[in-house]
């Protein structure tokens, strides 16, 4: 599974886990990317799409 959305280009970003003692350790925030069949320019293709783009596509029709 690709870690990048083919529609909006959303990718993994990095940050910190912060414990109760405020000690910081590195972590990743990965987008929820799923493989979906979508119609692009009248042609049905399977694309890697984040769930935000799936919601937007459903709303716009």
C-alpha cells in the first residue's frame, strides 16, 4: 500500500510522542490511504486515495 494519496498528495509527516514526564520520542503520522476504483476523466482506474478525498468525492457526486 502506498503511503501517498494520488489525489491530494498527502504523505506521512513526523512528530513526537509526548509522555507524562514530557519526554519526546519520534513517531510518524501516516495518512489513511486506501485503494479504490474511481472514475478519472471517464475512465475507471484503481488509485490510492486518502479517506478525506473519498469523503469529498462522495459529497460532490
